[in-house]
C-alpha cells in the first residue's frame, strides 16, 4: 500500500456516486455493494446502509455518513433560471460561477450566475450574495426547464477526483466518503479474523441536515459502543493552528463532553502503542458530527469520534491525505481486535 492506490480507487468510486442529503440512493447503492463484501447488508427506512456480523461479546457500531452537501431547487423563474436553497452546509462564498449538475428527470449541466465585476456596485464589491440572489442557469426557458426539472430536485457541485502530490487527493464529497472508505478499509484489514464480538456498520444518511440517519440506525443496532468516523479541519494558510490538525498527521482522536472519555483515551493509547500516526482534537461542547445523535440513541451509547483531516471543507475541491484514511482504518481495526479479545 506504499502509494495507497487501492484506497485511492475506493475513495474515487465513493466520491463519484451522488447523494445530497435526503436523496442518497445512488451513493447508498455503491456503499451497499462495497459493504456486501464483508457482511450481509440491508437498507433501513430512511435509506441508511447497514450491516452486522458476529455474535457474542461487546457490540461495536461503526458509522460514517453517506450524504454530501448540495442545493435544492425551490423555484423556476420566468426566464428559466432555477432558484435554490442550500441542502446541508453549502458555502455561499464559493458558489458564484460554479459548475453544477441538476438531478432532474435527466442530469443537466448548469452554472451558477455571477455578476461581472464591471457591473457590481461599490457596495457589493468583494461581497458574496445571499442564496435569494443567486440562480442556476441551465440554458432553458421556463417552459422547457419545467419539462426536465421539478421543485425539490437536488443539485451537486461539479469537480474531478484528482491525485495531488504524494498521497493527497482532491474531490467533491470527500466529506464524508473518506469516512466510508476508512471503515471499508478497516473491514479489509480485519479480513476473516475470528472476532469475539458483534460488529455493526452504518453508512448513514442526512448527517448534513441533522443526523437523523445515524440516530435511527443506532437505535436499531442497540450497540454497546460506537465509533463515528467523519472529517475535521486540516491546517491551511491564515487559520489558527489551535483549531486545525496537520494534513497527513494521522487520525484525529476526539475528546469532548459528549464522547466517552475512556474510549477516547484507549484509542489514543492503542495508536501510540501500535505506532499509528495520530493527533488529538479537543472540543468543549458537542462535536457537530453523528456522535451527538448516536450518543443519545435508545438507552444511550458510549461513543468515540475519529476524524480525518480535510482541507477546503464543503467545497468542490476538498483535499485529504490517503495516509490519514489508512491510519484511521488501522486504529479502528486494532481497537476492535482488542475489544473482541482476538489475537492481534
């Protein structure tokens, strides 16, 4: 795995499947096919992909979310432009002149309108417009647009999966297909090893809009412990080093009031003892991830968070390091092996 070509191919396949929050069926189909190599798979009422294998011992749930940020069509104006709202945490600052795909009755290429600098007022210069002021141009008049586009259709941001220097890649929707890839890689590492535990996996929907997929799946799983894998902020120019982790610095082990301290501490000890690259992420409140919903599912679940450093979050050019995905996968595999009582 020196150049991480297998993880790269896996992540590219996952990132290529579209799945804006509430409309994750394409991404779910790809994830279900990949998870099916390791355990029986089902899709729950909300659309989350789930699987379970093994019996006895501690029951551990692994979660990563399938959905990606995007837009949703709210209206078609008199000139055929599509009015939109954000679906998840889309960043208005990077949308002007962006290329998009409208997932209507057929896929349509579109561009987000942008006011030329020559026509902007001094008051508007250098400012991002609000969602009420932008539109998507698909090159159609209203009557034609209505034949192909319906209100509620999702829109995704166009971008390529690119290998950068070394082990770094760029793509839309690495948040959180990197987490899905890490769990699948963990299962590959575990292989056919006989584990003295029950292991469940959830690739959950709707994290970007509140975490309902993880909460319902965790309730159904009724696990003893859970590890959620998400992305968090990687170092970048002009940002505080106290709030960001090093890209390529290893798995980010979360510490927060909503996380189980003993699980976090054990993950840290395992990473150090096994020479797995790692770094700590400390939060003073909720995590802003599926952990917040999993923790309170049913009678409560002991929950830990491992994050993968990500640069340019919630854009079409998110950047991660494949080494961090591998470190996250190895750490989960070592933790599961230890908790199951299996030989390392």
